């Protein structure tokens, strides 16, 4: 995903948009989205211990999403970009309803699923599954990227977060369908609210916003380089995390 650019050449708004759009589309081939964990998750039902590991580490990432978005807002200068980012944050925080905060809905989903697999109530905050080193790195290093002194790098990280999120949730939902037998039909779909939120119109709008936000911050080839650095850094952290989760579940 490395672009060869003359950093001294200014870019028109159209060219900036095209370059950033091309970068964003490229995430579909990155190991953050093409990895052995997704193949395993979609192929079969995992054990309760394995699902617990996935749930613990994915939830810990997701619950920090509002923090990353807030950091992006604080480190942006363009007023339109900041307005779009606040709308994204408002969505993540359940439009002001604490019961509809996305991480709360995700936690409810995993606790219900693990309860079915275990045969008793489960509190995700107290499960035995470890928080993996790559999860900690993703959280800590990711927040550093979202706090970069370069607004373009921040926009690149936000672009990566939003453009990988839609296909990520499609992959995860397809794997969740392996557990449908643990629910009544309507009950299963009621419990999948988190996934339906993210593979619907809201997440598509977030992709559009992150693209326009990054394009607004891009006036020169040097800006493109900063956007690319933030974009690739965040995707690499995601890929490392999914790979460690897979290695832990299926050690070679």
C-alpha cells in the first residue's frame, strides 16, 4: 500500500479524493481482513473456551472505539471533518442512550452466547480468557496513532478503522451464524443487533465520512504519505491481533 509520490506537487480536491479512495479500497486485500482467523471462524463452531477468548479480546478493542474517535476529533483542524467525526461518535454512543452504546450491545451478545455454550450466566468482565499482548498493543498503539500531531495521520487511522469495520463485521456475522442452533430463530436475530447495526446504513455512512474527512485533509503528496502511514499502521495492528488470536486457538 505504498504510494510513490512527488511530495512537492499540490493535489486538486478530485485527485486527493481519488488517491484516498484507492487507498481505502486496498484494505480488502490486507491481512487485517484476509487472515486464517476469519476462515476458521466462518467455517465451524468453536468451543466455549475458544469463543470466550475471541469475545474477551474483540470486546476490549471495541469498547475503546469511542476513545479513538474522540482522539481523532481532538486532533483534527477542519471544521467539516470534525462535524462528521462527532456524528460518528454519537452513533457509537447509542445516540445518547446508554443501553444502545455499541460496546454495551456487543457485550450483551457475547454474554448471551457464552451463557448458552456454558449452560450458566457469564459476565464478560470476569471470564478466565487472557487479554493477549497484541490486543494491548492494538489498544495502546492505536490510540497513539489517533493522537498523532499530524492531522492527516489521524485521518488515515480513522479511514482504516471505518473501511475495515464493514467487511470485518460481515465476516464475524457469518461465523456467528454457526451458533444459530443455540437460539430460537427470532431470538437469534434479536441477539445479533450489534452486527445488524454495523452491516447496515450506519457503517456505510461512516465509511463515506471517513473518506471525505481524509480527502479534506489532503492537499499535497506529503499529506497523502501521512494518511497512508496512519492507515497502514492501524491495519497492521489489527492484522497482528487477529493472527495472535488464531495462533492461540490453533497453535501449530
